[in-house]
C-alpha cells in the first residue's frame, strides 16, 4: 500500500494529501496561540496578471465571478474550500490509479492521471461546500441578501486583495452572523493585505469592491 501511495505516478496526489495535513497542523497550532495561518497564505491568490483576463464582462464579474460563486465562495471560508479541493483531488486521483492498477497492473502517467482528478475535484469541492453551508447555517450562510453587505466594514482574512485578484474577507451582518465574501479594491492602485479593515462599496456578482475603511467607522447595522 505504501509503495502504491508513494509511487512516482502518484506524486501529485501524495503532495496534495501532505499539503492538507500541513494546513491542518498549522491551523491547529495557530488556534492554540490565538492566531491564524491566513498570513502565511497571503500570496495564495496572488496569481499572474493574466488571471484578470478571466474577467470577461464590463462589470468585473465574468468567468472568475461565476466560478467563485459556483464553488460557494462567500458561503464557506476559502481555506475550507481549498482543503476540500486538495483532498478531493488526492482521493479521486488515488481512486483512479487504484482502479487502473487493479485492471491492468500498471499506473497511469502522472500527467494523464491529474486531468480527471482536477476535473472531479471541482464538483467535489462544490458538494462539500454546500454540505458544510447546510450544517453551519448560523455562522457561515446568509439569511439576508448579499446586497445588504454593501456599506459594511469587513476584515481581509485570507490572501491579498488586488485588482483582478480578490481575497477573502469576513464581516458581520445586522444579526451578528459572520459571512465570508471575496473583495478587491475599487482603486486598482491599492491592495489590501490580511488583517486590513475595508469598506464594501459595491458588488459585481460574487465579488465586492472595497475601499480603505474610515478610521473608527462603525459596522453597518
């Protein structure tokens, strides 16, 4: 079994599983000290400028907004969705390789095996996000319209928000419930790091536009 798990053809799946374990350990350690691993993942969404090309329409939503919404970003913390994606990728990859090995006695090349694993990991992530959102309605899901978040203050919790590269932020609605949204600066010259408090000024699909929060500005009721 160990030889199968660590086979060169399964390296990507082994690495993915190891990353899940590392994230879990770091998060547990962070909670013990009242901290978070969000700062360690600031560059997670700092993709190349070409990522902005995914935004196809004029309101800034487009393909990226649709994908984030489909993956339930805003309903479930991004870190949880990341773990779900990596775990799904690993499990599906191992399952495919195991089935192929049982039938033929050999493993698919890594470059081929990762393709169906990646494809399968997306719906698995969406399914898990929906399950978690249903289990934790009091904290992670919204009983109010997301449009009501405009005008609220939020704190960036994961990633660095840049133009075309949204980051996760957390806010509380008028009922005191927590919500996670994706934000990017309304001013393309600005960027918001984890821990920065911002003011939500508008919304385009699943993405909220944000500006620096006024000093001592209260949370919207």
